[in-house]
């Protein structure tokens, strides 16, 4: 049970820690000053949401997200959110492709060649179906998380500024809801696709609590680090590079590779969500559906990475608040069935 729980935990983390999050752009967009309480609230809400989604997926033994939507919001609204999730996964995966190409430019690889390499690796991943996704997350995520935490802590310590938390100054707490809402759609899409693979409800508890605590910890440390370079962030498309400029070039290269890995895991999650949604109806293998999806996405990568994150993410965060409310209220409205 523990082994499987950690497996789903890394799947969750791989879905959330992508281009926007690992680069710092997404965190800065929603949090920033006076956000300590917001991050704590986000951690609690995120754990609840993950558990509700996984529990429904386990009960329904799902292979894609539509049955989960039906349980949460009913048949009528499910059609709307079904389309919305597909559009969301499509557009955010485009963001990942753009981020992957932009990151490889640091190594003097042309942008379009970087995007092509990214797409080829994604298609190859899905030759192994769900096992490919899970194995990739288990390998990449521990290295990424450890590298990110160590880098951020060293930066904070070197600056000599301790973490601060003034409860009376925590005015940005509503950001916890919009930030969680932003991540609801990919969570439903990815976690519902593995409902049939979950063997015990205990796996859902381990995955939910573990992923929530890790994300909350990283988010707090990251946000504190960004606060110390607030005046410089506007000069960087990827805020993480503003932190890394204080390190040797080898650290910059190492973290750039980890950032690319984070982008890759979330792009894989987006493609996974789309392909599993349509696989049952047309019977095509997952890798072929991935290839078709990526061919449709590539032309949209001409938009700038920071522009896509700044415009799309807040819009999705607000639009998803209703779905977030439905998830949080689900255990209360179904308390007699909820064990």
C-alpha cells in the first residue's frame, strides 16, 4: 500500500510541478507578499481535493475523468467541464512545450529544435502506456524536489534573511483558493485515468497527504526566496534564473536541466489526460494519440512563455472556483455515503 501510495504521490507532484511552478512564475503570479497563510490554506485544500478525486476514481474504477465529473457536478455541467478540461490540457501543454523549447535555448539549441526534441521524447514515453508515466515520475521527481529545496534554502541562508510570518499581515489568503482551483483540472484528468489501478483507499490517503505537504513546503520556501529578489523578477522571464545568477555556472546548468525535467513531467501529464479521455472511443494506442495531439499543439508555441502563464493561468483559476467548491463540499453533501 505504501509503495503504491508513493507512486500516486509522485504522479500528483509531476502534474503540478511544471514549467509555471518550477520556474517560480506561477507562484509569483498568485502569491508574493503577505502569502504565508495563503500557502498553508493551499496545502490543506490541496490535500482534501486530491483525496476526494482519488476516492471517487477508486470507487468508480475510472480510466478517464468524465465519470468523476458526473459524481461531482452532475451530468449537465459535466459536458461543459469535459470540454473545458480538454481545452485546458491542450493550452497548458502548449505552455510546457514553449517552456521546454525556451529552456534548451540556454544550451544554444534553436527554439524549434528544442520543441521537436521535447515532442519526440513525449511520444516515446507513451509507448509504455501508464507504466511509462509512473516510472518517469518516480525517477525525475525526487531529484527535482531535492535539487529545488536545497537550492532555495542555500539562497535564503546566504542572504541572511530569516523566514517571516506575521499573521496580522496575511491579506493575500484568498489566493489559496484561486491557486488550488488552477490545478484542479489537471488533477482530475490525471488521477481519474488511474482509478482502475488503485487497489486500496489507503493509497489515496498517502498520496494526498504526502503531495500536499511537499508542495506546501516547497511553495513557502520558494515564495520567501522570490520575496528577497522582488525588484529583479520583472527582468526575468523565468524567476528561478534570478536566484541562480548568485550561483556558479555549473549550478545554473544543473537547475536548468531540472527545470526542463519539471516541464517534461507536466507536459506528459497533460498529454496523458487528453489521450486517456479519447482512447476508449477510438481504440488507438496511447503513443499515436500523443503524436496526433502534439502535432496540433506545436503551432501554438509561438506565443511567449511568460505571456501564456500570465494570461491563461489566472483565467483558469477563477473559472475553476465552482469545481473547487464542488470538490470541497462533496464529503459534506455526501456525508452518509462517505466513509
